[in-house]
């Protein structure tokens, strides 16, 4: 296991504390060694995996009802995010919308964890480990977009993939991943092992993440004040690390005066949080139904 630890950045180890993940990581590592020619070593590792997988499956409690949501307000503290017209700063905007959403979800009896509840800097890896420790059933990261041009506007929802769905999506992920710091971001980009792990996690929750992203975007589109830019995919580090369905919402462009005009108002922030809450309730229904749990509402 020595070699495995050396291959993995410290933050990545930190973000992974649950048995199921460890078992699968070791399985993948065994596979990588096997493919590399050390088949005997690979098989040896695979044997270690079996009991851990069983323990991991029990600990993850897959039959549990949907009841815990992690809301991740992007940026914070020294990381201000995008700056918009009218003095609007992304870190403040997304914290406000996150709190509005949290209030709505708690009113319906859901357990809500915020990765930050004030203006503090929380590294991306800390966000993922907080989410995983809280054993959330859904992770929602809230951000606002920005462009060099003042023309682009609209609201879009992302779920994670290693390949961005288009150049714009890739650029957004690069911007949002900057909070990881230069060295961390470079390490992630350069490390095929991390890429493999990220891919495994993303695939694990891909269907659910995609389903939630579609529900969220449909509700946000129906608000009707800011145009819909659709559901997209990109390699967001904050989404790659979480062991639960996850989506990232860009609630409008800080660089567009019409979007900012809406984002500055209480009414629009309420409508966005209402739309996201409806998407969560719809997702909750689907999630519980798929596990044979009757709706509690
Ligand atoms: Zn952001």
C-alpha cells in the first residue's frame, strides 16, 4: 500500500475516508498493476479488496432514505470568485442563494449541510471531505458565471465528467478549479491515477447526477427570467471528489448586465432557490422510489 499512497496526493487521500471508495481504489490499483505486467501483485491486491468491499457496502447504507443534502456555496474568504456589475461578488451572491435553498429544504424536514455558512475560505478538498463525512445523498454546488465579453448570459447546470462537453464548459471548469491552487490543479491534471479514480466515482453516480442536473435545469428554465443554457458536463474537481450524486449550478453571468440586474434582486434569488428546492424534492421522490421507499410527503 506504500506505493499507492505515494501515487495519491495528500488532499485526495484526505477527501476519501469511506471504506467503499478505498476498496474500489485498491481494486483499480490492482488492475493497473495487473495491466502493467505485475499480474501476481495485482491478484494479491484483489484478494485484499474483497472483505473491504463488503464492509464498504454496509457502511454506505444504500437502502437509506434520501434525507441529507450538501449545499456548497462556491468560493469564500480570500477567494472572491467572479466580480460583477453593481458591486456584486460571486462569493456573497452564492452564499445568499445557498442559505435560501437550505431554509426551504429544512422546512421540508431534510437535513442540510453547508460546506460554508459564512465568508470563509474553504479549500475544494475540504468541501468534498465535509460532504463525504456528512454522508449526503446529494451535493449541490452553487456558482455564478463570468465571461470576458459582456454578451453571454444565462443559467446552466453541470454534472461531472473527465471530458468537457464543449470548450466553454472546459473553460468554466478551469476557472472554478483554480481554488485548488496552482500545484493542486496541476497535480490533478497530470495524474492518470487520480483521473481513473475520478472517473470511477463519476460513473458510479452518473445516472443520478445527470437526472438531478436535468431536473434542476428544467426548474430553473421555468423561472424564465434568465435564459437556459442547458445541462453540460465538465471536470469540476469539487464534484469529482464527492461520493454521492452531484451537480454544479452557474446561476447567471456576473459579466452581463441583464443577468446581474436579476441576481441583485431578492425576488430572483428566491425564485432560483425555489426552483432548486423543487428539483431536490423531485429527485428525492425518484431516489426513494428506486430504493423501494414510499414517499414521506
Ligand atoms: Zn464560481
